[in-house]
């Protein structure tokens, strides 16, 4: 700890001491620095001496503050004791108290003044130290600058790299002047101002010349020159003039470049350099933000002239732009549109060759479609930048082809005759559908999945289905009419164990006929498979519905269930794999299981009762009632086939509500198995209506 004087007078003695020549308020800092550094004493020696004296001053200042603090506190305590004593004893006069208090306050004021002088002394010392340090930094930077600048002994001119270094040193020197304004009053600093101004002028001149004469393929020099101007805060004045000059010759240069692709490539390279320079300006010059965007917009507008090029060259043009200046791709919109139109025109010509008109009777062959597809693939074989445009052009051609195919579909009664050999119209429509299916699958394999092309492919599939939709409707009608013949069966005879069945033979023959004469003509595809699966499902559903109206005894019902197993196998052999049928097959099998179940045992077949078609199940259960209790079909007076049509035309809830009315009418007179059948039927109706 520093030694502290024991009284106020001791502190004053310390204040009167001279501290490294800084003891008065009129001390000349600039003169001290100039005098110290111009003699034999080095700056480092002066700084070390200043640091030593500053440390000593700090120690004395801390001691004085501690000493004054204790003295002041003691004085305040004494004042408090005096006031308390006076208040208690009331023996000291008011005048004497006032005089004592003034004396104490005066001592406090003198102590505070002394502390203030110490602080001011310390601040002057720190300022002196800062000026010395800044002056030293200035001299070092100045020495580095002089080493760069040519002298009489070294007449070599400044290089651009040296100018860039000099610009940074000049910028640093300017920062020091701004940081410590009193540097200007230090002789060894102010004497060098003329030299600095001369160097600044030479460096700026060199940078400007470098920008003007920068080689077309040498951007490094221009970058250094921009850096020099930026460091010296001279670049912003060049910005507007530069962008104006870069834009002035743009149109003429591009017009000359469009004569061939190599010239265009050279033009794009030059614009790339211009944009690079603009980008540097954006990042280095205050107030130049947006310069690159402005130049890019001008170049984009100019690139619209590329639409004048031959359309076949556009893929190469877009590749050049992407390779050199990808940010300018938006300037090719006009040329892109022209290229897309040319591709659409080329594909239209190929489509006219493949399918000349809607009235054309001769259909394209598979080889014709393959040739057309190869042309489509060639159009689609472009870079990713043009893939969507190419797909749009292909989509137009595909849609045109699909519409012409739609106009070639044969309609009328000819395509509805399916009981015998396929007619010419049916064969043509099948061939037409196969052609479109092949086309669709080929397009999907090309992988160009844009929205427009996906929609066009959807149109192809739609027309492919339209071409054979009349055929499948006729096939459904054929199989449904074959199923309807089961009402002509002698179920009493079948109940005696005679398995001879005319209707079943007819139905199995029809299924075989459908496959042999019609389905084999269709190309295996997702489109055809969906139609065949729907045909198989409708056949199973039709059989269940017709079977639900047959009134027969237990043995005959068992024979009918056996017929259903035969039909199931025939459907799997002639139409489609059974596993593709899903829920319709499960419902068919459940209904067959109910047929084989005695009425009294139905309570144990809950799963089959739920899986079977509910409207068909209820009608079948009502056929188990005594003959005196007419089923809904019998009560309607309609033949079974027409009643099935009525059921098909109404929803399941509507059919069940009608059946429910019959159930309510039978409930009072039903006994035994009849009551059991009514109970199951009622549960089925309630279950279906709740769902």
C-alpha cells in the first residue's frame, strides 16, 4: 500500500510535486511530443518513462483518495457529535456552532479541490501518452508508405498492387488523423501532409487508368483498381458513369453476336465480367446497392433479341446462358416461347402423319406408334431447363392425337352384339384401345411428369376406355342375362339330387365365350384389367341378387350353393384372378354359406350374415317363409328379372325399407323356423339401416 500523509497539509505537499513535467494546467502536450521525439530520445524510451510516472501518480492518487475519505468521514462524525452534544446540553451558542460548521465545510472543500487537481493531472498524462502512441503509429505507417513510393534512386513507377497497398496505408493514416485531431499540430506529422496528398493523387490516377485500360479477359487489375477507389472513398462518383457506359453498347454488341453461337458465347462472357464488376461495386461502395440488378435487367431486355435465332439453336443458346450467366435465363422468355411453338409444330406434323384426321378409317399400327413415340422422346430429350417446355409441346400433340382417336371410335348396334363372333366394329374399337394403351404406357415410361402432360395422358386413357366401354356394357348384359336363366331352373327337381343344370351350363359357356372371343383381343394393361375386374364383380353380384329370389327347400338351396362355387371357379378361369376381386368375392362366398345353412342354425353364422349383401340376404330369408307368406318380389307381381332391375335402380336402404314392411306384416303369424328367419331378417334390416 502507498504511504499516506497523516494530515491535510501532507496531501497538498504531494500535489505540489512535479510529475514528469505535467503539473500545471497550461502544459503544452504537442510541444512536449515534438520535442521528445525530435531529439536523441526514442519514442519507446519516452513511452516507458511516461508509463512509469503514470503508475506512480496512480499510486499517490489512490493514497490521497483513501486518506481524504477517512478524514472526511471523521469530520462528518465530529460534526454529528457536536450537533448532538449541542442539542442535548443546550450550552453552546448558535454563533459558535455556525463558525465550527463553516470551518469543517471549508476543510472539505479544500480536500475536494485537491482531489480534482489530481484527476485533471492524471487525465493530462493519459492524453500525453495517447498522443505519443498515435504519433508513433502514424510514423510507422508513414515509413511503410515511403518505402512503396518511388524515389530518385528508384525511378520504377508504382504497380497496381503497390497502389492498392498505398491506398490502404493512406486510409489508415486518415483514420489516425480523425481519431486524434491534435496530430495536425505535431510537427513531425504535419510536415508530411504534402507528401501524403501527392501520393494520394498519383494512386487515384493510376487506379482510374487501370479501369479504363483493363483487358477484356483480365478482371484482376480492374478489381484492384476498384479496391483502390473504394479505400479512398472515390468510387461512388464512378458508379453512374460506369453503368451508363456498360449499357450504351449493349444492343449493338448483342446484334453482332447473334450471327453464330461462338460470337454469342463471347458476348455472354463479356456480360459475365460486367456483372461481376457490378457485383463488386454493390458490395464495396456505399450507396451503390442495386447496381448489379440494374445492369442485369438491361442485359435481360437485350437478350430478348435471341428470339430471332433459328428455333433449333435455342437449346444451345440456353446452355450457353446457363454456363456463363445463369442469372440471365429469364431474358430468354421470348426465345423460349418461339422454341416451344416450333416443337409443337413439328409434333403436329408427325401427328398428322400418324393420324391424319378424325374421319380416318385405317388405324395406326404398333410400329407407327413407336415411330411417333421416338419423335416425342427426341423432343423430351433436352436439358432440365427445357423439360417443362418440351413436355407442354408434347402434351398438345398427345391431346390432339387422343381427340382424333375419339373420332375414330365405332358406335351403334354393331358393337353391342356379343353373343356370337366379334364384329368388325368391336375388333376395330379393341385395336384402337390397344393402340392408345400402348401409347399411354410409353409416355409414362418417358418420365416427363408435368401437369400438362399428365392431363394429356389422362385424356389418352379416357379415350382408350371409351373405345371399349360399349363392349364391356354388352358383356355385362350378356352375363347378366345368362345368370337370369336360373329362374327357369326346376328347383324341385334339383332338390331331389339331380345336378343337371341348364342355366349353369349356359352361364359357364357365356363366361368362356367372353374370354375366348373378346377379352383375349385386349392388351394386358392396368386400364383393361380394371374393366375386366369390374365385369367379374358385377357378374358375382348379379348372381347373388338373382339367387336371393329363388324359393327352394334346403336341398335345392345346397345345390344352388354348389352352383355358386362352380361360377366362382369359372370367373377366376375366364375373367380375372379371384384375389383381385376383394370384397365382392367375400360377399359372394358369404351368401353361398348362408344358402347351405339351415334356418335354425343361422344364429351361428354371424360373420357370414354380416358379410353377405344385406338386401339380398333379407330377400333370401323371406323366401324361407311358408308359401302362403309372399316374398316382396312375389307380392310385387313382377317377374324375378324385372324385380332385380327394380332393386338395381334403388339404393339398399330403399329396398330394405320396402322389405321391412313385408316383415312387419308377417310377424304376427310366424312360428318356428319362419319366426327365426324373420328375426334374422329384421336384425339385418336394422343393422343395414343404422350403417
